[in-house]
C-alpha cells in the first residue's frame, strides 16, 4: 500500500466498544477490576473517553469506598476540571443507555486493545520510514530501536506511562500474600538452597554477574543453575547465549551434569554400559523438556542481535531467565573505535536496560582480572574490563577456588591430593561469594564442584 493510499485514513479505533466498556463499569464497578490491567488511558481513541477512564481509576484509588456511578464520577471530574472536555454530565449519563450488557466487558476491552495496538503498529511503520532516511544513526541502532518498539506491541509494554505508588503498593502486597499462601514465588529459583537462602531467587529485571578466573568453574555454575531452572522440580523456559562454546559442546555438558557422567569419557565416546544407560536416561528427560532450554551459540555475537533474539525468546517462548556466557565476547558493534572498557560499559548498561524491558533476570558471566583469586579471594574491583559492570549489576556472585592460589613466583601454593584426584566424580568444595546484592545481604558459602561432571552439587550439611 502506497503512502498516497494511506492519506486521509482514520486510525484504527472502536468507539462503540469504548462506550460499552465505560457504560459497563457504571453498571457494575467490579468490571473495572477485571479490565484495569488490560488497558491504559491512551488505548482509548476518543479524548473524552480517555478522561472518563482516568477519572474512574482516580476515583477508585482515592475514594475506594465510593461507588462509581453518575453523581460521584461527574463531581470528581468537575473537581479535576475535566468534565466539560469529556462531554459533560449528560454524555456520561448516556453511556449506560448505549451499553448492551456489562457481561461482555472483557470482550469490549479486547476490541479496544486490538485497535490501540493497530494504531501503535502504524506509529512503528512511520518510525521505520523515518529511520530509513536518518543517515545520522547506524543501521544497527535503527533496527534495534524499531525491534524494541515492535516487541513492546507483542508484550504489552508501555514505555510512555507512569503510575502513582498506589498501584505499586497493591501489586507488592498482593504478591507478598500470594507467596505467603504458596501460590507463587518472586523470580526464578537457582535450584541451590544455599544460594536461594541469600538471594531468595533470581528476580525479574535484575542483572546478575557470575565472575571468576578462567577454568575455576563459572560456566559450570551457570549451566548447573540453568539445568536446575529448565529441568528441575519447577521447570521454566530459559535462554542460553553460548559465545565461547558450540551448542553441541553445551549439550554435552548438560548431559554430563544431568546423568553424572564423566565429561571427557562422554566426548570421547568411551562409556561403559552403566554410563551409557545414564546418558540415554538423561537424554530422554532433557528431550521431553527440550523446549525449556533455548541455545544460541553464535561466537562474538553483536549486542543488537542479543537484544533482538532475547525479545523474540520472551515473545515466542516466554523465557523466564537469560544466560550470557560471557560478556567479554559480546561484540559492541556500533563504534568499534571505542576503547574496550567503554564498549563493555555500554554493553553492561544495555543488558541492564534489556532486563528491565523484558522483566526477566539476565545472568551474565564475566572474568576477573589476574589478581582476583591469584593469592587472595576475588573482590568486586577485580571485575574485568569495566568498573561499570559492578555499578550496573544488581547481584554479583564471585567464585573462588582456594586450591588454585599462586605464590609470589606464580607457582601453586597448594598441591591437590593426587590419590584423591583419581577418584571418579570427586567433589571439591568451592567458595561462592555474594559480593553485591542491591536488595539483600552479602556473604559466602560453599558448593561442591564435580569437575568430572562439569557441575555443581549442594553440600548436604546445610
């Protein structure tokens, strides 16, 4: 359809549905509770209907004991000086006469929302055209902005609205009561009681950093948490961006983790009958819930692609958490001339914004610098490439292996028990340090690391 064809066309709207819904609320106030979460002020096309909807919400919040009918609503709008613009008392009184039945209120709300989304879709098309002619910005940035707007349509986000604290108080109190009754939890459990004791769960909109020196086990810890989330007692769909290893290598680790199989033996195809049986059993369990683990294994993936695919994972698959292994391999893409630490700072901020946009926790792996864990436990200042990672993160988990301390000559301070190393499936306790938690306490505890299985296990003495 050409631009000339679009000229003069009226944006999508459904005035009859707007009238019927507002009239339904006047008939029966409980209708407002049913549809309030579905709609926002600007979903109504007619300006007067926007003001009436706004007044209904205001009256409900400010005077909860007052019935929303003609007299109190018109008085409230008179006080707010919006009655005349909305059509006056006579128009509000006519709403109930044009309402077939309040029992179809949800249907009316759906019609209003559908028309509103179509109007927003048109706005996105205009934005797309504008970006196509805007040569002052990179194509990647333009596509990312357009993709964000399109995702917002599918996810029902409203980036231009704000709420008073009353709605938020109600939401928080209701959530707390649901948790007390066992109806829900806030966030996604790590599957480790020791970790959940400190953090409760991985919270929506949080950026979580898991950091350690190379080969200490940060990928194994992240993958163990991911396996617990996707295939544990309360499985949920998650996304895993594996920038360092292929998807097949990732699945090998998952099979070794779930089946308690020696990872090297699995990779080399040297499994005895018992190990092969465990692998097949683990594969069956994983296959039956395969939709819960979405893997993206593009090396050096661009930040804009991570953002785009993460939105798609939420939109199409409803993922509840996203893992990125690891931040140092994310390609910034927009300005490669920026120093690396500035690129990482921008990536970190963007991932935090993405977590808030998608309302899911993003768990991102990070390396610590050479000093962290060398002759002491790692600290926040050891996070590699950028100090902004520490600032942006809501939760920072540092992994420490005291057995890998080095002396002043760079040699190992402690020698592992060679005889113990030969025991298959030997567990070694590693320290997990909660170095930062924006809304909780810090501390440390141990988890057992089983190097053979590339996995972590709970220490039974809890």
